[in-house]
């Protein structure tokens, strides 16, 4: 399980990260801790970060990404990790996506703890007042003024990541104003749904691969071998039938032609007989008037 926790300062990311580490047996990766560990280990990227940090400058994104790249290859990160404090900007998110792609890994989810900023400031004010009433020392970075500045920085730099991961269908939003137990339960429910969806997709993919196994291919080949000769036999039968029908039709046409040839002379004779009959009639008509005159 590879996760990112998003949310403004005071949203409870640290508490929920600790619970996720215990539940899923994964590691929490804090950029600050990773930088210090890389410097202490004396790695090439750690030494580079050390020089930059010594000069008081901000560590560039490519150095931070390099440190994350080295860290997630360690054995304890094999089951997954939670990134804390990174990415903070969209360019960092893009660099992380490219890194995971190169390693053949994917981000499972980005959990956003959405809270009411004014309620957060009131919480800090109440906590500071209680600490002062007990005579405890208040941390310099744990005051309403500091929190207000940190919230403004979060809105300007990190909040655009909500839209970035929402477009990539990785974002899960949880109401961070619920109790700690309720937030933990809601995160567990959403991650269980993701795991179930991935399991279904894996089963579907496995079923598709089974249908394309060599045994299935052999079965298709056997069926094709059986059907092909039958189809060829049918085709031959049709062609032979067509050939046999051609002589019969030719014989019929020949017989018709011979009959027609025999009938033609009869017609010619009829034509010749017709003139003779007309001559006899003409002779009879010529003789008829002569007979009448003799009787008179």
C-alpha cells in the first residue's frame, strides 16, 4: 500500500499516519527524516543535500526525489509506504509520478483530511491557554500566529494537489473534524474498497490470460482442422454438381436446335404451297363469267 496524506497543519496527519503504519505494516517516510538519514549515511545524494542545507538554501526537488528513490528501495519499504511532507507542490507530484513509473510502482491513494481552518486556530488557542495556565513552556511554532501563516502557505502551495490527484482518480477525502477513531475507521473503509477493486481487476486479468493459454490455442487449432476438410468437401461437391449440370444443359440446347432446324423446311414448303393455291383460285374466277354468258 503506497499512500500520501494531504491536509493543512493540525489536521491530524501524523496521528493517522502512525495508525496506518501499524495496520498495514508499511513505513512512514518523512522528507525531513530522510534528508537527515541520507546526510548521516554519507550517500552521494546525502552529501549533496548536506552542502545545500549548510548554505541555508532550500533543497531542490531533484535532490529530494533522489533521496526518496534510494529510500523506497530498502527492504522495509517493500510492503509500501506513506509519504509525509512530500509532495508539497504540483511539480513535485509530477516528479514523484515519473519516479514511481520508472520503478514499475503505482500510488494506491491520496488521503485528504479536510478540516475547518478557523476551528484549527481555535484548537491551538485553547491548547496554548491551557499550557500557559499549567505553567508549561509553549513551543514557538505552536501558536495561532504561526499556524495562520502555515495555513496560508498550504493554500498557496499544497492545496492545488487536491485538484491534481482528483483528476487522476487517486483522491480520497475524509472529514478531519471527526474524532480520531472515526477518521481512522473511514480511512480503513475507503482503503478496503480500493483493495477489493484491485482484487477484482486482478482476477479478471488472470481469467483473460487463461483463455489465451497454449491448451486453448491447441483446442482452437483442432476444431479448425476438423471443420476445414468438411468445408472443402462441401465446396468440391458444389463445384462437381455445377460441372455435371453443364453437359445436361448443353445437350438440351442441342436438341432444341435440331428440332428447330427440322421445323424450318416445313415452313418453307408451306410458303411455296401458298402461291400455287392462289393461282388455282384465280383461274376459277376467270372461268366463271364465261359460263354465265353461254347459258344466256
